[in-house]
């Protein structure tokens, strides 16, 4: 029998992905419903949901609230998923919570109340709620894992929810059309609970609108009635790429100038979703004044997203967790704005991803491609990646280097500035090597 709680937790990864709420509902009931001990904001979306979650959490803290943040996956360390008052939970607190949840699971399995072993994500979600209850969190910002309707986080009844974006990803699980994917994500909409949505394709919006109307939920389009003006780009002065300063007015407030800490034009759209969410939260009795919103968006940190890292010897990496065509397009747009230089790209992806879609966006913006492996067991073989790349852009220089350390060196031999993208797991692997998170 495995005694170490965290070894037990990671051992659950063998059960893979399993949709459904029966397991987590049974487990939460046994624990006395920790998810009811705090108020929550629930954030879904194909891309941008993590950034929105981080922005909302930062603003809540700036407003003086005791906040919790639950996101997935982690880049380097499991504790990244569980953040309270802007700090990752301590390992001892996490281990104790996992041990207690495991004890409840063992009891439920012994009595037959829990018929199937819970998955890794079901247990980490339960642990997050338990940690937030023990820390007396006032309001937790919870990111959906995948989809929405049958995601383990969907046991929440939040103050408000959001769907940041809809794009193609996880089609094997969520459906092959934007309408189908949107319908799954719309499963987080609760009766009478306002939902904020970002910019969506018409067929995706139609599915969201239908679900909101059916459940009597106010539907707030993040950009509706909003005036947003790009003031200027703020030059890179630290390890972060250039980022935007915008002037923002919503139907509720005039925010004046906001310095967005997160880089990339796509973060303006994410910021609109976050701001409108915070306005709903404020209207529901959790005070978030204008100044807190401005401070939160200016100080938020979300590693691995257009994240520039400089090494002591002057070499540089731009790390980005883009792992689907829409994310790759956002990265490509950023690279296009950097000028004529085309840096080498170190790339790995999971086998279930639309690699050709990503390559169509990225390969015109990079000088060469080095394909490698991520540490995750679902990683696509570099030879297969190279085949896809050559089909998309035959003129692109493609080098196959399975070992990550050697892949990074191969890219640096071509330029002192390189890009790493294609997989969250790849970005995490690189971060482990260069230090920091």
C-alpha cells in the first residue's frame, strides 16, 4: 500500500480523464461539502481562462479579500494549482489535505459508495476546496479543467461564471464543431447566475445564448458597451515582453489607463472578461473598487504565457504555453509585432493536438524548427512532428532532437533568442531546467 499521500495522488494519473460528477459529489458529501464554505467565480474557455482567473484573483487581493485560486495543470510544482492570498499552499498543508481526502476515498470505496476510483483531477479539485475551507477563503476563483458540463469543478454554484473563448481543442472529448464545444462549456451556466463571455464566433455564441436563456442566467458580453483604446506599448524593462497600456470605460465605470502586466494583444480581450466579472462580483456584495481592478491587472503574474526569460550568459527564451491553433495564432501575432527577426522555435506537442493547425500559424513567423519531446507520456514523437511540419511548410528548416537539453542547444546555436511552445508540459520542462516558475 502506498503511504505517501502525494505519491498516491500522482498514482491516480493512470486513470486518465473521466467526465462525470458522481464521484466528486459523493466525495464532497462525505467531507461535509467544503465547496460551500466560500463564494466562488467559475471560469471556462478554450484559451485565456487561466489568464482571466489570475487577473480576477489579483484584483480580489488588491481589494483586500482573502482569495483562493485553483488552476490546472501546473508547470513545475503541484502547489502552483492551489494559491491562497497570492501564495502557493505549503507542501505540509497540501500533504495533510491529500491524506484526509484519501482516507475519505478509502472509506467510501470500502462501503461501495464510491464505485470507481477517482481520477487525479477529481482528487485535486476536492483537495483545493478542502484547502480553501481550512484557510477560511472568502472567495475562490476556479478554472475549469476541460469542457465544463461534466468537469469536476462544476459542482460549484458561483457568484458569477465566465466563458473566455471558444476554439478547437480536445475535440475527441468535447465535439467537432464550435457549437458542440460551446454547448459543453455552457454546462457551467447555473440558473440565475450571471455569465460573462468573451468574443465568440456566431455559432459558439448561439449555443451559449441558448443555455443562458434556458437557465434564466444574465448573459454579459464582455465588450458590449465598452470603450477600449490602446494608449501605447510599454517597453520591456524586466523579463517581460512589451505589454499594453489601455484606456478602458465600461457601462459601469471609467477605469482610465490600465497597465496590463500580461503581454500580447489577446490579453486585452482577457482583461475585458476579467473586468466585467469583477464588476458582477462587486454588485453581489464583494467590494472590488476601481482602484483594485487597475492594481490587479497591473500586477498579475501568470508564468509560461509570453514569458521572457534571460539567462546569466545573455541567452534568451520566450516561453509560451500555446497548445492549440488559436493559442498558436496569438503567439504568432506577438512574434509578428516584434519585427523582422525570426527566432528558432523549439516545439513539442501532445498526440491529440492539431499540430498542423499550430504549424500553419507559427512556421511563417520563425526561422527554423527544432522538434523534441516533452516529459509527458502523451507526447508526440519528434519524427511525426517533423513530418507534419514539412507537409505544412516544406521550405522550413526542421531538426529532430528528441532530448530536450540538446534541442535547446541546437536552437541556441542558431540564435541567442529562441521560442519554446506547443505544450504546457514542454514549457514546464524548460522552466525546471532554467530555474524559477
